[in-house]
């Protein structure tokens, strides 16, 4: 191995800020759209609005147990001077009414029943009494429309059941089901190919390590982040540091990928190899991010496929992928704004130094409303697993004082 | 159908607050524990701590590119008066060192390489120069331990890689992989059997509805919430309102369930049928929750299986299941505290009335930092799909004034 002084700035000749990367590195690629069954559609992203073919609920429905009436027949009714109405029958759940409401009449209604012809309101059973067979007393007036929902009050025919570009939530599945939509056109899960590099890296199922070997921690963790972002991770193995090996492997995986993530070797040589291989196959958008940890990050596009080159330390790689890679995965699936993350406010437990011009991502443990920074080299993955969340010291700041109220993004 | 006055309080003879339900209704049942591959372990709940069989990273490692040295040999070094050290060789990635560091010597180190015998620090390459072959200049002193991680600094042998009871996150998968743990003992996903009831309810794939029929919106939406909570939903069909039908179906599904959810018919009769069927098979813990929407909620335990009876309106059912059912699903899988939900603070756009003694769950749309309540009968599922989140008016409050700062739990 040759170790020697490097020309300053060689490695990070196209460094950017995280904000620039999020705003500027936006490959046009989107995954294909296809129908999936409702049961598999949770958090999938519809390509466009899905319209209702008819109105919902589809008929005027009672929202209470009571009596369908003409509202005008109840005007002036009170406990002391009830309106007396003829009981004409009752509506059964799930069936068409067999009787209409004529002036002076009432029809028994279950919640959810079909409003009979002639009725324009439903009196709650609590405001009635059936003191004589065939007659009910109404002790409170109702206005037209009271106790009912209109046939198109949930969704009008042709209106959107769900919007395009927003991941489907549980209630969306309900509304689609109500409208009879059991196959939903959504973007395919982005296939995120994860390549690990490094002669020292061996598969996680390696029982016994030789001296200097480490198991691949980054690929399984990245796969988890990809899943959280709605993507389909493809762990594509470990590439040796041999010159040309990564380039050859990239050429193999690019045609089947929506995004390629290279968890780079950690040494200078390995990083240079990654940058060289990617540059040979496409356009490097940036090499170097003003972020700590995570500076040696590379963003590129090769044959229309975005490629993210991550730092070799698992902690750095995961921090960067969370901030820069996860929004990419969502966007590939047609989602403009990733779902919100949980967060909380806390008081910083100690002073936090930071260099201006660099985004610092600091892992913290929370206790009693205090955020305690977890310091440690970015070679330690346990810094991340011990954290409850992270805070960000923005680019302009030169640090934060103990006691400062900070926003902590929580892991879940 | 018979509709008539009911004795006051009959239906909700054992009403509780939501806080009482969350604290008090805690069935002892937990799902079985079994090993799953790492790739399927995301968000699964380990039954107990998973210990490391050996230390991590397993050997003292360099965290920088540079030279392994004895720190004492660098004391006093500066740009003007460097320390001169003999270059004894270099460590290769993933291999054992072939040379030790003796006093006055240095060995080239890649980031992540194995620290050679005799060295106690690594000088960053930036603070060195190789001006003559075989000799390096060190221009800044290092302390012992600088530029390295100890063999057990990430995790000590026998220490916990992950804790029990907390769903696994992406970085946890990384740490497990690093330790060679590729099968993780986790709780089985709780099997949540979802029964829909109501003569008016038909399956979502029903192409044409007869008058008065509605498609089952609640079951697919509940299935989504169950998945979000790490459970395995089992949509077990629609039970007619016929007396005895629900009880018979409950007896069928209870043996294969960790939790049974009955989305009750919406009419009084259907609700009474649910309560009767459940009471006949087990112990009713509460019938009636002080919550709006969602009052007609039933919590019970039948043969050791928790049973949740939900209101008939999809909106009410989903609101209650989110608040009371989701923590149950997590707990069945051995998770004490469900993962945090995203939230934000916003100004209430208008006055919000509420009855004291009742928890009000209000759906809101967010715009420019304002939370606009979405009003509408709980028969309308679109109230929920249009919302960005919800706020809670706590039990003691009699309402909130416009302009109040409120905490909005965000949907994702």
C-alpha cells in the first residue's frame, strides 16, 4: 500500500452542502406503475389520483338509530307538547325501504339504514317515545338533513378517493375498499442494489473471522433503511478492492437497478476506486458532502440510474443514507415529500462544538427531557444503536451551548 | 326491527376513560418466540437482549489513514521540528500485520486496518510527510489511543447487541450482522383476526351493490393499522346479524388468534349482539369508552385472547383502534412502548367545543402552521383520509379556543 500526502482538495473536488444535494440531485427516474391488491397497497404510492366511479356512501343514510321523518312535521315539538306521528314501518339494515314517509308519518331507522322516500331527516330515538302502538311521540324538532348523510357526502362521483404521490395510509385502504377498488395502480417499489466493497469485508454469516476481517454490517442496515423508505433492497454482495472489479460489477447491476448504493471501502485507495469506477460509467454530481459524519459521499447518475457512494464507516454510511438516500428512494416511487419523522424537543445536556459551513449530525440519548450527545468515532456502530435519535447542528452554526432547546428526530 | 326507548346506561354499563383502558386493560398474552433471518427482522421485537459472543470490532483498528506509531515517539513534534520515524512496512486491509512497531518506527495504516503489535496510536497522514524513502516526518504529536478503536470498543464480549422489548431498527441489523448473528430470536407477529359484522356489509370486491348495502371499508383499513403495528392481520370475513352467528364465529377464530377485533354493526341491535356474544365467551373489561368518536367500544378477554369490539362507523372504529388497539398489538409482541409517532405543533384555526370528561379526537388539516379541524359525521371515512393528523382534547377540557397551540399527531 502506498500512503503519502495527497494534493489538497483532490478527493472532494465537487463538494456540496446537504441542502444543495437535496435540492439539486434529483434524477428524473421513476419506477413503473402497476396494479397491486389492496392488501399489499399500504404505504405504496399511487401514480395519480384514483377517482370514485360512483358516489359514496351511494345512498342517503341514517347516522343514528331513530325515525325517518319530514323535518317540518317536528317543528315546535317539545317534551310538554310532542309531535305525534304515525309509525308506518321500519327500514331493515342492508335492504331497500319498503315504505315511504308521507306527511305526518315516521319510519323506524337503524343507524346506517337507507333513508326512505319522502323523508328529509332522522329523529334520534332518544328524542322519541312509542307510547301507543302505531304512534310515536317526537319531543324535539329536527332540521332537514339532521341525522343523515347524503348519498355523495363521503365522496362525490368522479372525485379523488386518494391522491397521487402520497403513500397510502390505512384509512385510504378503507375508502378504496368502500368504493370497490381492490386493485390500486401504484409505483413499483424501487429496486435498490446495495454493493459492499473492501478486501476486509466478509458476509455476515462468516462464522470465524481471519485477522483484520470484519463482517458486512452496512449492507443489512442499509437494506432496513431502504425497506423503511418503501424500497426493495437487493444485497448484491461484496466487491474486492482489485482495480476494475467495482466498475465491472456496477455494469452488471445497473440495468436491473433503480438506485445503486455503494458502501465504499474505508481507505483512501478504496474511496478513489469507487469514485473512478462511477465516474467512468456516468456523471458525478458531487463528491464530498459538507456533513459530519459522512464527508466522503458521492452522488452520481449512470445510464439514468442514480448512484450513491457512501463512506466506509457503517455509522457514517447510515447517517448519510438516512439524510440523502431515503428521500431519493421515496422520489423514485413518485413520492414528492417523504412521510414525516417523529421528533421531540429536548434540552442539550452539554456544549456541542461544530465547524461552520458543515452540517453536524449528532446522535443523542434522551433522558428526562435532556438530549445527551453520544460521542465516539464513526467507526463505532454502537453509537447509532444506543441513540434514541439525532439532532442537527446547521451549517452556519459554530456549535450549540448546553441548555439550548434542540429538535431531536426520533428513531422508530 | 324494534326501535324503542332504552333504559339509560344499559349499553355502557362499564364505561371507562381511554387512560384507564391503556393502563388497565393489559392482557398477559405474548406471542411465541422464534428465530427469523436478519433480512426479515426489521421492526420485529427481540424477546430478550442478544449478547455478543466476542468483542467488536474484534481487533484494535485504525480509524484514519496514516501511520501506526508509539505515541511517545511523537511527543514534541511540530511543523518546524518534526519527529523522524523509520517506515517499517505497511498493513494491508483485511490481513494480519506482518511487522510490529518498535521504538522509533512507524507502519503505514489504511483506515480500518489491524493495529500492529507495539503501536498504541495512529498518526493521520495529513500530519506526516514521506520526504525520504524509508523515513516519515511526523509534524503533530498524538496521544496513546489516538486514531484507533479498541478491540472491544464497539461492543464488549457478552454485552447486549440489541435489547429485548424494543423493535429492531436498521442500525440494529447492522450490529447483529457485524457480530455474525444472522438469525434473531423475536416474538411472532401477533395474529389479529378481524371480523366484520352487519347484514348491510358486503366484501370490497362486490361489483354492484344492492340498495342499502355497503362494502366493508373497516376491515382493510384495520388490516393496515395492524401491519403498521407489526401484526399479521387476518381478515376473517363478514358475520351476519343473525342471533348466535357472531358467537359461533368467535368460537371458531379464537383458538388461532392473538387478538380478535370485531368491527361491530352500527345499529343498537348489532352492538348488543356483539356485547352479548363476547360476554358469553369471556370477561368484558369495559363496554363504553369516554371518547369521541368511538364511545361504543368493548374490551374483553376470551380464553386468554384479548377481544376489541369496535364501533360500527369506520371513522370511529379506526380512531379507537389507533389509540387503544395499536398499543395492544405491540404489547402482544413483547414491546412495552410503541415506537414514537410523528407530531407537530400548530395553532388551532377555530374554536373547538368539547364535553368535559370525554377525550375528543379531532381530525385536522394543516396549512401554514394552522390546524383546521375537519368536521363531519363519523359515518364519513373521508374525514379521516383528508386529515394530515389529529389532535386530542383531553378529558377535563371543555373545549379549546382558536389560536391555542396544539400538538398534532401526524399520519404517515
